[in-house]
C-alpha cells in the first residue's frame, strides 16, 4: 500500500527553518501565480514550507486547496537530487486556477528549480 502522508521530516516546521531559506536563497523559480525559493540542506532529502497570505487568497477553502495540491506535487516528485529546503509562496490570482492547471504549474516550477540547482 502506498504511503500518502506528509511526515514531519518533510516539512519546514518553524520560523528559523523558513528564515534559513529566505536568508540563503540559492535558486528561485517564479511564475505569475507562485514563487519557489530553495536553499540546500544537509539532510539528504527535500523539505517543504508553504506560505499562502490571506491578502492574496481570501477564502480559507482556497488556501487549503493550494496547500493540498502543493503537498501532493511535492510528495510525488522524485528525489534524486541532494536535499533542498523549499518555500513556495502563493501570489494573487492563484485561487482562480483549477486543480489541474495549478498542479501543472507547480510541477513545472518544481522542475525548473531542480534544474537550476542541479
């Protein structure tokens, strides 16, 4: 049976972890609807942090949908590269996208980020 969880080891859990990414950005992938920032870690696996500001996405159901789709894309990506700490931030208008389009954009930007970081 497949494990569809998003365990604590795969998450950025505190302000210090987010701060390390913001202070030491090594790669970024930008799109009209989202921004990904990445910094290397020494853990050997990727970790993800998601930021969805209420001013950019008004409804809680839409903020939660964004986070759910981002976590799903992150969870299903191959992890051949060295460990990255990634912060993904939603921008205005992301709540107007349907699930398939949002998933495609996140996958493309994730691949762009991994290609940059190499």
